[in-house]
């Protein structure tokens, strides 16, 4: 889980990132407290700044980024895969 805290604009990037929305996310725990450090994630769901999101890392992030497009490549190691509506503790 993470909170979207900003966005990235990059004019020079790998071709696999062209047309992708890059967001700065702050990972959080179940108490919505910051853990670790901020990182950049490819937004696959249209999240906005201030929203809490679900993120995937590693192979899961790459699969989420390319979806059902065989032969496409992904350079992502972190992808936003869902928007959190609420926390029920």
C-alpha cells in the first residue's frame, strides 16, 4: 500500500515508458504510517495525488504494466494496480 505524493515529468526515457504516467508513491503500513522511502511507480489505474493505492513490485509490476500485450517490454519495478476506497481496521 502507498500514498501518491507527486508526479514525475520526464522528456528523455526508455521507449517502454513513453505514454506512461509516472507517480511518486510513499509506501505505508496498515495504520497509514510511512514506511521505507518514496519511490516512482507506473500508474496503470489513473490514480491522483493524495490517493491511497495498491502497488505491486517486481514481476507482478511488470505484468500489470504490459497487461495482455504479448511481446511488449516493461522496465517497471513498481506499478500502481488499484485505488483504495477505505481502510477497515
